[in-house]
C-alpha cells in the first residue's frame, strides 16, 4: 500500500521540479532611445527609461515565453509645425514631450547558444498612463486602446543577470488629440535584469 502512494508522490515531485527549473521571475530596468514619427515632431531620437518586472516560462529545451510589465518613458522634441497645429493645446514655450506608458510585451524566446543567447520577438501593448486611474485599470486599458507595437531583439544570460537589446516599432496612431496628424513611436531599448 505504501509503495502505491510513494511512486506517484515521487513522480509528482520530479515533475514539479522540472517545471520550476523552467520558470523564473525578475526585475529589470534600462534606457529607451525613442522618437515619435509625425509632422509635428523632429526626426531625432531622445532618451527615456523603463523599469519593471518579467517572467521566463520555458516551453521545452529551445522555446519559452517572456511576459513583462514595464513603466516606460518616451521623449520627443517638438517641431515648429506642432506649435502651429496645436497652439491651443500646449504652452508655446514647450520644446519637448514626455509620454509615460505602461507597456506589456509578450515575447516568444528561442535559445540559440544553449542558455547564453536568446532571440526574442512578439507584440507589445502599451497605454498612456492616466494619473486618475490605478495601475490595474491602466493595465486593462492597454489591451483595449493604446499603442500596439512589434518587438524584436536578443537577450544574453549570465547566471542570474539578463542583458537585453530590442527594437520596438509602434503600429498604431498614438495621437489622442485629433486626427490632423499621425503619430507613431519607434525606438531601441537596452536593459539590465536580474532573475530572482
């Protein structure tokens, strides 16, 4: 009778160990080098930052999924056309714009060189943070409206350290003032993470 209970218990323990070996959570932060494309903005990249958390979920030996939740700041310089088109909206002395986003990338990972180098690609859902709403409410808005982007890049894993470089290209018009001008975001992210 004891043998019948012991074997399923050992099998369950070994299976759970294998699953947990392929699951990690962590924190990350880094630089955004972004620009907003549109007639109203200068064609130049500006610096911002991102900070947040990630999970690594293994799907076998080569593949995995890496969902993240990031607070990201995008910066851009205003062109003279912006002041002519939107003179009633912003202060005429303003020369730059900072946009704060709650970003949720969901990336498919493919391990190239063992555990050292991983290629990543997938969608990213972002919403402009509304100060009047909670973090959870802002997160829910990311899937309904906001900036939808495609992400591609690579990650280097050194023990618990994660070094990531990505290119992010926005596909939606993020102009929420009117339809006079199409605005789309694009840029690079460089980050350092720590798996816990």
